[in-house]
C-alpha cells in the first residue's frame, strides 16, 4: 500500500505543474487592455451583463469590455446568446467564437478566430494592441 501512495502524489504534482502555465498564458494574453491578438485570433476579456434592457457592446472597464445581453443568466444560456449576438458584429460564424472561461460567470474570456470586422470600441484602443 505504501508504494501506491507516493506514485499518486507524484502524478498529481506533474499534473498541477503542467496545468498552471496553460492557464496563465490564456489569461495574460491581453496585457493591460481588454483585448489582444494571438496570431489571427482576437482574445477578448468580457464583463457580461445578462438580463439587460437591450443587447449592446459598452465601454471598456479596466481590462474588460462591458457587453450587455437581454438573455437571462441560466445555465450559461446568456453566454451562448452573447456569442450569437457577437458573431455578426465581428463578421464570423458562431463556431469561430470560443468561450475560454466564464461560461456561467459575468467575467469571461472569448477567442474570436479571424474576425473580419471590429466594433467601433476597438478603434480607440487599437494602438494599445501593437
């Protein structure tokens, strides 16, 4: 029994070590702004507002972009609705938007593959992305 216990501990240590760098890389891609580029992928930090009076892209708040949607926050459905709302605004298919984290949270990160257009809020912050 004693020989089984140390091997479990060592495999856990390896798993934790491998998972940490991946998580940090995904969260730090945007730096001090609400968005950043990873090749042709736009990484977007979002502060979501479900059950809003209208669907809208708001102003940046720190390192997040405020996005309001009319959908209720139930089982991640507001996030799914948000992705469907954003797809045409970025000129991409819904399948081109990945929710990295925050499916059931107001704080989320999206990865938008090869956006064909950017909403106006990005023009003010564009020099920060370089």
